[in-house]
C-alpha cells in the first residue's frame, strides 16, 4: 500500500514540469503509477510480471527507493525517491516528448521541441539536470 501511495505522489511530481507541452500518450508514459493487482480480484493474474506494471515515474520511484535502501541512506518517509528521481524523469520526458504545437500554444516559442519531434533541447535539459543535481 505504501508503494502505491508513493507512486501516485511520484507521478504528480514527474508530470508537473512537462504538463503543458505533452500529448496524452506521453503524459501517461511520464506520470504513470504503480497499482498492484489485488490478489482476491477475479481478473488478477499472479503470473503477470511486475515489470509490466512499472513504467514512467513508478519505475523511477521504485529504483530510487531501492538505491536509498542499498546505500543505507536514512529516509524514513521516502521523500527523496518521491521527489528527486521522478522530477528528473519529468525533465527528461519534457526534452523527449514535447510537441511543436503544444510548445507554441504554451510559450509562444517555435523551434524548441522534443527529440522525437526533431529537435533536442540539450542546453535546457543539461541546465535543468545540473541545477537539480546541485540542489541535492
């Protein structure tokens, strides 16, 4: 239950930087959550691999939480994995999936959009990541 609630928070964190410029399919990949199947539910499958349920921010949150435990960092509320990892994933998804039309409508700028649409805004991504890393 704890991982489900934290993955919902991580999804909200990861979609925040990119919400204005992503299409719905990219927003799903960016902010998707981890909802484990209920064991008593008739449609739940015990053979379904966990990796199929973890995409986007849920995957980043689970990996960040594992790294915190592996390095014995004291974070009883998992605040670091909820905020740090998914926020970087949100910035990366912004640089990957931003559409030209959405960027034009949101910011009035042209020529700055994601890698999958032709132009990689590497300078803003590297600046954002460096600022994020320096704040940690």
